[in-house]
């Protein structure tokens, strides 16, 4: 094809037909430009198709992450509701009897409250999107904003729960209770971190009557006030965690539905 056009050009020059040659040259340039534009357009189409395929993969992976996050949130809610129920039961019993009855039932419940659950954000796909700059591949601006705001909200809740666990449970409730309370080892038996290989000895399954009596002897008015206040705070914090988790559960379900209907 190139040789063909070259021969025509040479023939026109040899015949000294400059005007026709000029028109021909312009026409040839136009054809070349059109060819380049067509090639660029085809390339753009190919790139857009590739980007669309990558975007679909990211959306699919985000939905998988969101389903994993939803399971994590539901587990968190279940455990927090257990703590809420236990702390509420202790407080209702206290205000009904106007005193703490330090028996095996109380120590079992109070021991449960020394446990707390760590909440974590599951965001490998979102992290990859941001770190790689591929967040721009999410073409729908409203969906992109929803994804970003969702994970910002999730990270905020994660930070709040971590701080509450550290400051209000680990550094407040636990030291207050362990100062005068009996920590019942049998309470930990049913938790998933306890495996057959690390099973608590059967000798520890029977509550220590002696330690429970020591605990009752140690309790004075000041300790009672501090302990009841700590349990109350534990109750309030747990209620806040449940509220946060239920909100995040709704947001997660909404985002899954939004992305799945793409």
C-alpha cells in the first residue's frame, strides 16, 4: 500500500502536476491522521474494556470483603449482647437487694465482664484500591464516595472500640474487679480460644470457696461503690458498642445491595 501511494506521488511530480500533487499530499495526510485517530480510538476502547473488567473484579472482591465484615459484625454484636445482659443482670440484682451478693453466681458473671472482643476492619480490597491508585477505576462517583465513607466510618468505630476496650475495660474495670474480686477460671472454659490441647484443668472447674470468702471479706463501702460504678460503666460502654455495630451492619447491608445491583 505504501509503495502504491509512493508511485502515484512520483508520477505526479514527474508530470509536473504540482496542484494535483498538493491535493493528493493533503489527502494522504488526512488519511494518515484518520488512521491514527481510529487506532487511538480502538486503543481507548480496549483500555476502557480492560478498566471495566478490572473494576468488576474489584467490586466483586469488595462485596466478598463486605460479607466477611458482616459476619464479623454479627459475631461482635452477639458477644457484646452477652456482656450487656450479664452486666445488666448484676446491676438489676444489686439495685433490687441494695447490696452485692458475692457468691459463685456473681463471680462467674463478673469474670465474664473481664473479657472483651477486639473488633477489626476487613478491608484488603479497599486498601489495595487506595494504595495502588486504582480507586479511580470506580467510575460511578456516588458508589466510590459510598465505599470511601463506609470504610472511614468503619475505621472510626474500630478506633472507638479499641480505645474503650483499652481505657475503660483493661485499665478501669479489670483492675477494679481484680483488686477484690475472685476470677473464676471455669468461666473461660467455653471460649473458642480454649482448645483441647489447652483445656483448663478439671481441678479448676470447681470454684474456690476460700477465695470467694476472701473476696467478700475485702469488700468495703468504698470498694463496693467503685465496683458498681465500674460495672455500670462497662454496661454503658457495651450498649454503645452494640449501637455502633448495628449501625455498621445496616451500612454494610446497604453497600452490598448497592454494589451487587451494578
